[in-house]
């Protein structure tokens, strides 16, 4: 009976989300600009909250608490600190100039459009490369959201992970097809509120259930390295990755050192924001650049509170569930938020709490699918192969591409032992290194040219794969988060190639200087 009530509450929430999509469907399908950018009509609250909700995804309620539950403070906290700093700096220095520049540069409505128009390119090489990288990394990102759906429903209701993951993918696809960017942004605003309420509710009631704040901290202190910022708690696991238990107590070994280089690489999560399409699009879509300072304050406050609470939920979970079979692996630990919600609340309230996880997942995956499909239909198809394509043709292809990306996302998410945090971190690094340096140099350095832009994108995107799969496995000083070295290499490539090749045309420089004066 309790499971049924939880499911009914979650279905009711999903019905509201679909209702938003239907409401905005007519306006969204009016033309490509409305579908992909909402007609540049977002207010400061919607722009800020939807940007952060689409950015954080299910990993905020599952991935981050799971990391804190599994190995303590260091990994989760340094990641959260980097993200909080990155959020603020991105809104502070990028948002206004990108809003102005994207409109001056041919009224760009996608990120590849902006980069291509920024350099006045005729052969559309930058546009093509950018579109391909967006397609690759957003397929990975969408997969992380499908993993969240599969884990949530299989853990709560005992259903098959694969069937629930596929069902979640179908729901997200249907919703994205209906409403486009504006519906996605408005629902993201609502879901950001649900996410924050869910996080705070679980912490407040969880602390009370655990015996108070002091009891939660005392339990964390009893585990070697659990509350340290320079050491990592070390769960003892068997050959299958299952944490060992003796007399009902989860076993931990001696804490592992967490060095300065590792700390820097986790802080580098903040660099990812400069290249994150789902966030950058909100900068382009806000109705007035004068409203951006308010959006910055809203976004920063939301992010700081949400990240801090998400990390602390891991501590609360460890106090309430010192050992649980459902949480006894690194992958399983990501269910700690759902387990707490089910334990602490009436089934109907728990259903709304669980809907918070779905809210985070849907708010991200629809963004990812929409941007990835636009990279093919708007940028590759209309931008390169069929420049006279009508809005109707672009919209039709968009829907086909959405379905194809969903299929690839399902394939990537098929492993039921996938760790959401790890999947997200790879896609995050991909976008951060491919587009982050290029965005910063495009906005703030007038000497950057087409060759430098191409070199930066290729270097950053390729280096993420090289470092992740070839260099990091060597270990030692090389075992750092791939975003940091890839971001640095991309920046060096942009500067070196730009200076070694012909300076940009005067028309490009004049446009840059006009934007600098206005922004």
C-alpha cells in the first residue's frame, strides 16, 4: 500500500510536468528560435533557477550524497566548492557579454551558431566540430539521467533496472518533443524549487531521526578520515565491491591521503561551467541583460544551499544506515537519498520527495536532448548541408534526432552498476574542456582566430578521452580529474595557434570591440 501511494504521488507530479509542456507546445512550435531558445523571453528567476536545475541533474540528489555517504567529506566537498565558485564567476563575467554577443553575432540561437558567427566563418568548420562534440557528450549526459531513473524505480519498487531505465527515457523523450526550450525552462524553474525543498526536508527530518546534529557529526568522526578535507575514508570491500560488515558494523580501513593535486583537480569542476551549453543557453535566452545581476544572485544562493545540503545528506544517511545491503556498494550508495525519503516520510510526502529526484533528472535530460538534437538539425543540417531548410524541416529532423540520441543514451546506461557521479564527471569534463576555453577567449580576447578556435576545441575534446582512458590509469600524479589538464591544453592550443596564424579580419575585431563597449 505504501509503495502504491508513493507511486501515485510521483505520477501526479509527472502529470503536472507534462501539463507545462502541453501549455507551451503551441508557442514552442511556432518557429525554431522559440523551440530552441524560447524567443529570448526568460525572466531573471526562470533563467537562474532553470539554469541550475538543468545543470545539477539527478547527481545532485543521488550522485553527490552517494559520494559523501561512501567515502566522506573530501571528494564531495571539494567538488561542491569548485561548482559554487564556478557558478558565481560564470554568471559574473560570461553571462552579460554572451547575451550581447550572441545577438550581435547573427542572432545565434545555439552554441555552435554563436561560435561560427563569432568568427564569421564561411565553411562552417567550427560549427560542424562543435555540433559533433555536443552530440557525443550529451549522449553520455543523457545516459546519466537514464541511470538515475533506472536506479530510483528499481530500488523503490523492485522493478527491473533496465525496464525502468527505458521507461524513464521514453517519458523524457515525449516531454521534450512536446514543449521545447520554453516549456523545459519553466518546468525546470518549478523543479528547482522541488529539488531544494526535497533536499532540505530530508536533512531536517533526517537529523532529527538520527538523534540530532551532534549525533550525525559524532558518527562521522568515528570513521577514519570521514570528516577530513585532506583524507578520504576507505570502505573495505570484497572482490565484488561490496562493503564488508562485522557484527552489523560497516568496515573501514585507514584513511587515504587526499593531496593538493587531487584537490585542485576537483576544484576544476568549476571550470566546466564556462563550456556548459545548458547553462550558457540561459544567458543567451534572458530577455534583458540588465536582469542578469539578479539572476546571478539567485543562482549562486540556490547552488550553495543545494550543494551543502546534498553533501550533508550523505552524513545523515551514514548515521541512520551505518550498514545497509542496498547501500553496500559505491553504485548502491547513490540510493541513500531515496532510502531516507522512504524511511522518514508518509508515503505521499515520500512520493513528492522521490519526485524531487525525477525533477532533477528530467530538468537535465530534456535540456541535454534538446541541445544535442539542435546541434544536428539546426547546426549540421541547416547550417552546412541544406542551408535553405525550412523551420518545418528543421523541427521534423529535430524529433528524429531526439529519438536516436535516446537510443544511444539507453545503450550507454545499460550497465546497472553504473555510477552516476562518474558518468556525469566525464561528460562535464568533455564540455568544460571543449567549449570552456573557447568561450572565454572568444568573449575576452580579440586576437583569437578561426584556426585557434578549431585547435582549442579539438585539443580539449580529444584530451579528455586521452587523459581519462590512457594517462590517468598510469596512476600517481596522473590520476587526476581529466578536466584540468584538458582545459589547460586547450587554452595553450588556442593561444599558440592564434598567434602563429593570420590575425582575424577587421570586421571581426570591430564587432568584438562593439560588444565590449555595450557589455
